[in-house]
C-alpha cells in the first residue's frame, strides 16, 4: 500500500466539528514505508503521525479539518517522483528550478478528479507556497494588513492586524514541517538553528525580521516570530494619517533634527520605535554623512550619503562577535556627521552618550522604556553595564547633557501606535535628579469614539522648550504659537 493511500484512510483529526476530538488511530511511525527520501522532506498530515511527530502533540483541537491536506500530500509525492528530493532545496528564486515545478503541478492536480475548480486553485497556491515559499504563513506574509506573524507552535498561529492580535486558522502540518520552514529561512542567510544554538535572528528576502527559537529553550516546540515591514516604508504623512503624530509635531521634530538636537525615541516592544526612527531620519540633511548602526538592519534611509553597519553575532565557536558598542566606537573614527543607532540596549549606551557629548550632536537612537523618566533609568543601567564604576551623578550628568529630547511612543489599548509624550531633558536638579519638562502629551481626556478608539491626539503642553533659542539662532523656523501657554497643538 502506498504511503499516500495509507494516510488517506486515517480519519480526520478534528472530530465531529463540534469541538470533540476525533478518535485518532495514529499510524506508528515505524509502520510507514520508507521511500528513500529523508523523513524530514515529506510533509506529514496533522492526523497521521503528527500527534507524536517531533514529540509535540497538537494542542489546538478546535482547528478546523483541512480537507485539502490529502490532496497536497499526494501532489507532493507526485512532484517528488517527477523532480526528486531537490524539490525541498529550492530557495524559490532560481527560475530554472522553479519553472519545472510550476509546469508539472497543473498536470499533477489534474489527476485529482474530485476537486472543484476553486479547491484546485487553492491547492495549487498552497503547494507553491509550501515548496517555494514559507508554507502556511506565506499568505499571511502576502497580506499587507498583517504586520506581525507569531507562530507559537506548529498548530497555533497569531497575527497582528491593525494593531490587534488575532488567532488564525492557518497551521503547519506538524512540528517537523515548522522546523523545515525555519531551517529554510535561516539557512538562506548562512545560519542554522538546532539544539546547540536554539535561537536565531534572520531576515526574509523582503527585509522582514524573523526570530526563531527551538527546543530545548522553546518548551512546547519551535516558535517563530516575523515582524513585517510594509514594502514601502512609512512616511511622515502615513504616520500623520494613522494619528501617530500631528503635522505640527512632525514639523517640530523636523526642526529638532535640523537643529542637531540629540533625540531618543522610547517605547515598548513593537510600539513603532524603529518606524519613527526611520521617518525622523528622513529629516536628516542629505549633505551630511550619516552612519547607521543596527542589531538587524531595518532602517531604510532615502539619503545617498549613508553608511550602514550591522551587529554580527558570534559564530558557533562563540568567536567573532562585533557588538553595537564596537560599531559605535568604530563609527566615531569614520567622520560621521550623524550617528543613528537602531536601539541601545547595553554598554553601547556609554559610547553613544560620549559621542553625543563630544561633537556628534544630532544623533538619534531608540530605547526600550515605558516613559521618558524610565528611559533615563534604562540609560543609567546600561551605562553601568560598561563597568566603568562611574558615580551615579556623573552618569546622570552625562545623560542630561547628551540627550535633548525624548519622544515616547505607545501602542494604546485600541491598537493604535501614538506619540504619547515629547519631553525635553533640561539639566540636573539638586539631589542628582535629571530635570525634564513635557512639551507635548497625549490628550487622553478626549475620551473614546463609538469603536473604542481614543479620540485625542498629542498636544502641546504650552511649555516653551529651553532649546528654542538654539534653534532660532540657527535660523530654523519653529512655530512659536505652539508654545503659547494654553494653546492647543
Ligand atoms: N505609527 C504606526 N502606525 C501603525 N503601524 C505602525 C506604526 N509604527 C510601526 N508600525 C508597525 O508596527 C510594527 C512594529 O513597528 P516597529 O518595528 O517600528 O516597532 P519597534 O518599537 O521598533 O519594535 P521592537 O521593540 O520589536 O524593535 C511594524 O509592523 C510596523 O510596520
Ligand atoms: Mg525596533
């Protein structure tokens, strides 16, 4: 009996459709005839050996029955017979390799007589996604409304759409299927993920950022997180139309950048820090030499005179790491006019502050923090990581003289990402306290609309920034009406 027909006899996995699990008659893996093809190369349907395959059982019994699973399996086998195991080595870019598959597939599917036309089209797309793309997450990657894909386990996938997180029906066939897709993503950039190095950062060809973790650190099986970026990076106009900021605030921040103020963008995970950094970097004058330093290159600057550097992780022997700190130090020897650091998260903060304090004004970076005050403490902690044993007052003085403005972002409960605070770092007060004043705050008082969305926007507090004179002296226009006491933004 062929593998396909054997699998075809196994009852569907999802029971009676009422949420009651099916009686699964699992086929012991040892009973499956070998075909000479590596076991990992065969997508196994979720209801065959899936409950034991890879050791991670299906934990989502409510997932609907997938009627095309048999069809896909049979088509895969037919393609394997036709084209051999190289089928699974494809990167999906080489036309010479891809063409035979696309040509053979319609004939293979033509043998599935029971299929309706729409199921045939669906099966075709699923098989192409499987072989040339990233399997069940490929449609999510194509969907422009999806901004994040979170594969918690092979059968439990969540996405973020319009700032809200939803579970989706898509699922991998089993643990080994998910692992195969992860391997394909990471091997493309020359990395690997296994028990010895169970977490990895990678990027998809379109620039989307990927993180994968696998057992033993991922207790319930491999997990994958994909941060998508829109094909065209967001512009200031886009962010204004999303309500993240107002035109006045965009003008104000542009003036701060032209006036060479040092700006820190602060926010929680996924609050839009990198996106705003990219937009604000767009205001950097194109006649200046800009050096960008990132953990994983995400910024897409439009200026020409840009030099990009990226963190390099240690190799498998633990050697060869080039840290953000190394890169910041090196950047200082490259005659930068401006340094843009994707995110400071370790002792690199000390070098960044020193750079800001020693003639590299107008630098930009982001910090993972929940408020401007919190971002000062984060910077303090990171400077301490440098192990210089500096007194706390000295650290705070460094911070207060380096950082001019902190822009706080948040993903609000309605899913929207907003600037919620723009704070000026004024200096030091008695008692080692960094003094700050809020220039703009989000108007939560405006309440919510019928859909639960916050109606407010970020508004001027009316306080006049101390650095205003510095900007006006340089002839940078700032609309002073903004800061008339009591004026709206
Ligand atoms: N203002 C915005 N409005 C709507 N979507 C946004 C906005 N800013 C960013 N996004 C989307 O939100 C996601 C997260 O954005 P981004 O990577 O900039 O966040 P982050 O704060 O840098 O995250 P991390 O902490 O993981 O580095 C992306 O998919 C991005 O396209
Ligand atoms: Mg980021």
